[in-house]
C-alpha cells in the first residue's frame, strides 16, 4: 500500500471516529452550551484540528459575535484577538463574514496576507496555517459561526469542507431541536401554572359559594339560638333541625372538595377495587358503560405509587369520556408478578394526532399522566390517531414488600 493510500485510510478512520462522537453528542444532548462544547472538543481531540470555536450573532444586524464554546486555543491572548476581530467595527474577519453572510470562508494559507485574517501574524506565531469558518444556520438564516484552525496549509480539502459543512448543519439542527424542546417544556410549565391558578380559583369559589355560605347561615342560626337561650326562651326544635341540616351540608361540601383533591377511598380500598368503584360510579353519572377487565392475582404497591397510578388512570378515563365520543371504553389492569403493574384505558373514539398535541399542548392532562408515571419510576405510553381511538398504557414497578394487597 503506498503512502497516499495509507494516509487516505488514516483520514477515513479519523473521520468516522469524529462523526460517531458528534452523532453521540447530538443524540444525548440536553443542553445547548454543552452540545457546542462537545462539538468543539471532538473536533480538536478526535478531528485533529488545533483550535475550534463557536460564536453566535449577538443580535440581528449589529454584526457582533458572542463566544459560546471553544476548545484547544493555543493561548488566551490569541483567542481574544480572534474574537475581538469578529467584533471590530470595520473588520471583515473570516468568522464574521461566515456568520453574517451564511457562506463558508476558507483561508487555505495563513502565511499569505489576507484582509479576512487580521490575526494572521499571531496565528503564524502559534503554528496555525489554515482555517475555515462555517455558518450555522436554520432555514437559510445564519445565526452563528463554527470556526476551525489547522496546523498545515490547505488542511481543508474538498472532502473535509463537505464533511465539516455537514457537521455544522447537524449542529444547527441539534440546536434547533434543543430550543424547540426547551420551548415546549416552558409551555407545559406555563400551562401547569395556569391550571394551578385556575384550580385554586375554583377551590376558593367553591369554598366561598358553598361551604362559606352554609357556614354563614349556620352562624346566623346559632346566634338566634343563643339569643333565645340568653333570655331563657326555649329553642324551637325546627331551628335546631335546620342547624343540624346546615352543619351536615357544610360537611358534605368540604368532603366533596377534599375528595376532588385526593380521593379518600384510596386509603381504604386496594387499587383494583378503587378503580372498579370509580369506573362504575362515573359510568353511572355519565350515563354510559365502562368495561373493567382485571387480573385477580394479588399485588403490592407503595402508597404513593398507588395514588399516582389512580390519578393518572382518572385523567385518562376523564379524557376518554370528555374528548373521545367513544362507543366503547375499556379499562384493563394486568399484573406481572414480581415485576410491573399495567393499567390501560382504551377507547374506540375519535382519536387525535399525538405529535401535534404534544408539540402544542392545549391542556395538562396527558403530560401529567407521563409525569406521574415517570415520578414513580414507571412509564406511560399514549397511542392515538384521528379516527382510530386512543390507548393510554401506564406501567409501574410493583413493590418488593410482601404485603398481600395494595
Ligand atoms: N381519549 C381521547 N380521545 C380523543 N382525544 C383525546 C383523548 N385524550 C386526549 N385527547 C386530545 O388531547 C388533548 C390534550 O389532552 P389533555 O388531557 O392533555 O388536555 P385536556 O383534557 O384538553 O385538558 P386538561 O386535562 O388540562 O383538563 C385534548 O384536548 C384532546 O383533544
Ligand atoms: Mg385531560
């Protein structure tokens, strides 16, 4: 094998390793800055470039570039000189041109004077011989630059430029995905705050209009009874009956509110029974039928897991009743002994586009189902499509304790 062939093979294996590392970082990225840093580090450590950095356009039109991540600068003063050139008013440096213009800028030989490399003297002193500045862009709109320096002239041949342009594209896409995810998380957070505020408002209104009014009437009746007693007059039985009835009403109203907040029967009955009772109660109230299919084998669940399971199930069932227009709703409880409990709510209703709904959530229920399941180390799978019904499947780990029932 001749020298050229060997070198080509060596370059290929380097390129493959670099691509694998960058792809892994893209797949695992949770944080934008960490992703940028990982790309710079991979390009220096696995790609063999001397210095890599990423800058974002500070804001549209002002021409300034903000440093976001860097790896391998020969020294801090050189890095500062390169970034300063990007931000100097009348200086068309390579990085700035790529960032503003949306086209790669390639400087093949830094020993030749070039307007685009005001830092060329310092680069040469540090043994840097060529550089490329690639734009980062989304939908054809540049928002930053990805710049690399090499220690040989002409280090960026056609193949390398194509590969790096592809990496810059992947990086821009990765950034876009992370931002969309962050925006979605923010939207869910906003919805949750709104829902909490609304729930607090509902609670306050129901306490004020319900139990508040009843207690008010009770107080007036008691005052009347006290006046009678103070004057040694008999308190009529009708008045006492009325007071007892009002006290009973107040108690019922308080129970209704607390029941909505946390179903009290969960403490008394096993999960299977709680679900059975809830299904028959809500079916009666909604005037339809809900089929409950349950394994009868015993299982144990920790209290907080039981509560989260029930609340997730209640939301899935409420969605089926509110949104599906289904002719058939089935609730399934399966026990995989020593392993997991599976709880599913299936309907044959109108279904919905899950992707669209998760991207632009209109309510909180579905994300709460997922969060509740994840919060107890379980999973929730929501499958649906327009016209094809909906399946919500929650699976949670069973308790290891040998308790006979939940
Ligand atoms: N079983 C279902 N059948 C048809 N559409 C459904 C079903 N479950 C959910 N959806 C659709 O998904 C949307 C989001 O549901 P989600 O439970 O997150 O919010 P919501 O029920 O609208 O409001 P919230 O639960 O906050 O009171 C619903 O508005 C509805 O369009
Ligand atoms: Mg809902």
